[in-house]
C-alpha cells in the first residue's frame, strides 16, 4: 500500500450517526456485494449509510431496490478513492475470495477500522477486535451484527482505525522490497 497517498485520517471527534461505511471493489457476486447490500437494507438510514465505489451496471435488476438507499459512485480515479476513504468511518469488504485485498489495505492505511471476511486475504494480519472484525463469508447476519456494533460503539472507531493504520504499515512497498531482498539473499546464499 502507498501510505503517502493513503494517509491516516485525523479523528478529532467521535463520528456521529449516521456512520459512513464504504466498500471499494467490483460490484459482483465474488466480492460478496449481495450480502452487503442485504445487510444494509435491514439497517435504518439514520444509523448507517453505505457508499459503494466501483464499476456497476445501473440497469442491473438485482441492484434496483438498493439504488435509493446506497450511494453507488461507479468507477472513480484512484486519487478520488483516498478522498472517499478519508471521508468515511468504517471500511467493509465481504469478499468470497481474495489473494490480498489492496483496497482493504488502502482503507486501513487511511485509518479506517475494517469489517472483512475470512477470505479477504487481510484477515491473516488482523487481530479480532483490534483493527476491526472478521466475519464468515455469505453471512448477512454477521455483517449486520458488526455494522451495528460500530453504530453502538462509535467511540471505538478511532482506536481501531489507528490500529488498522499500524497494520497497514506492514504492507508498504518498502517492506515488500526489503522482504523480497531478504528472501532472494537466502536463496542465493
């Protein structure tokens, strides 16, 4: 993750309701978007709002019921992603399968606590309840439960966000190059 571009937000005050949740990724089944949208459909708008950043088809019949409730931005420039993350409170990524989610690391780098699935790739670097929460895949109830946890505990957003930023620092390009160099040196020696 580029921690210079994705800077940690400053938490001057405890976030107020409605909390702003954000998802960045393709609007497709593999990313678990249907479960996320179903979870948000069960939460009153005055408690939580969802922004979905990524390509989508506005005429998709499956999305019609959510268009008035969810802010779908469509594809945006990468620079705008960091602005959208910084204006949000919690990052949520319900993917059914990832290698390592760059968008989740970018959100963590911005100081957002995370709600991710056990298949996000990032869950290996997380401590449950410290940087956020890991939920099972395909679980609308688990997503809703963690969304409501943040709604009921907004004072925990800043400490969890700062912990997420610390975790993201383990995934910088500099750390990657250092580890690759060490690995190559071990193989050559």
